[in-house]
């Protein structure tokens, strides 16, 4: 089992309803050589106390607080500035790590010389008849990116990997972030998208594993940004991120990944957005979506 130290960056804003479960999932990891940076993005609920209690009870937790809310990208960047371990990983404070997540990721990187490793994830959906949540099955596009296992692969050899754009399903070598001055975009939603494509195009090699590592929460209250795509401003950030990601792939000459990403967006992302546009009261929603569709690779 890996003895390599990993820092897990956990940003949170008003996540008191979920943070205990996220932090407990980290404490239960079979990989023991971890520390966590908890970035409180100026929370107004009990998140601040929960993070402080974690730090007081376990020296592996360190809390940093933003005095004004700066957004998820900035919170992750704050954590990145403080990493001093060979490996870096992420967990959002409303999600849950599977117990062997860090072990599987670190063991893989220990065995390869890849820049990062990518794993699978599932949706954590609210129960219809109770207050709890139940993990769903692995979705086809997630499996396409991570199954079967591949070590020391490339975007040219495995273009479908570009469909995995979330930060929290990966573990990276910290020196890869440092070498390429990788940062999350700030002041916008869907900050994962563009950064993920930068990682894929910059990495000489990366690994993928089919193991489910994270349970990604679909909040019952609809508060997740992925549940707010009916808002025009959120849609614009989403489409911008998708378009910029494709542009990065194209600029890197990753033609197969461009085609794979375009096909996935047409199959997965567009149908629900087009359904919203049909009845949306603001014509700007339909106009923005139509312009994006015209720009997509065939």
C-alpha cells in the first residue's frame, strides 16, 4: 500500500448539511498518509464551526478562511498554494469519498510515472421517500473515460478520457501543477472544464482506473451549480467552459479528443438544455444555446 503523502483540498461554502459526511469519508480512508486543507469560502452557516472542529480534533486538517466569498475556483487555488506533499487531490465538501479512493489513486501513481490518474464516480441521488441519499450506477460516459484501466496512456490513444472533466475524480503529482502553473479560473462557474483539458493536453502520460472513487451529491434543495442550468448567467458560463475546453483540445492538435468531446456534448449536455430553451421565458437563453450549437464540431 502507498506511503506517499497526499493533500486533499476541500473547499466549502455553506455546506453545513453535508460537510460532516465528507470529512468522515476522508477519515475512513484506507490510505493513511493524507492531510487536508479545508477552505471556508466565507460561509454564513455552521460550516465554519464544523471545519474548525475538524482542525481541533485532528492535526491532519488545516483550515483557511476567506473573509469574503470568492468562489470555488479561488478556494481551490488557495488550497493549491499550501500543498507541500508529492500528490494533490480534491474533494468538494458536499460529496463523499469511497474508503479506498486515495489508496487506489496513490497506488497507481506510485507504480507509474504518469502526471495524474483519473477514476470513476457516481451520482448520490436524494431518496424519493426519505431524507437520505443513494448512490446510482456508473454512467456510460464515465465508464467510457475510465474503463478499462489504462496506465501511461495519452489523449491520442484514449480521447474519451477528455469526457472526465471534474477535479475531484483525479489525483496528480504536485510538481505537475507547479511545472505548468496550473490554476483554476476564478469568478466563473464550471471552472473544472477548461483546467481538465489543459491537464490532458499537457500531460505526457496519465492513468485511468474504473474504480468508483467519489459519490457526487445531487442536492435535494437544488443548490448545486449543476442543478441551476435554467439560469441564463449559469448557462453562459457553462457554454463558455465547454467551448474553451474544445478550443484547447483543438489548439493542441488533439483532433480525436475534439471529435469525442463534441459527440459527448451533443449526446449528454445538449438535450436537457434544448428542452429548457423550448419554454424558457428569456429569449437570451435560446439565442446563447443556438450560437453554441453552431460552433460545435460536427
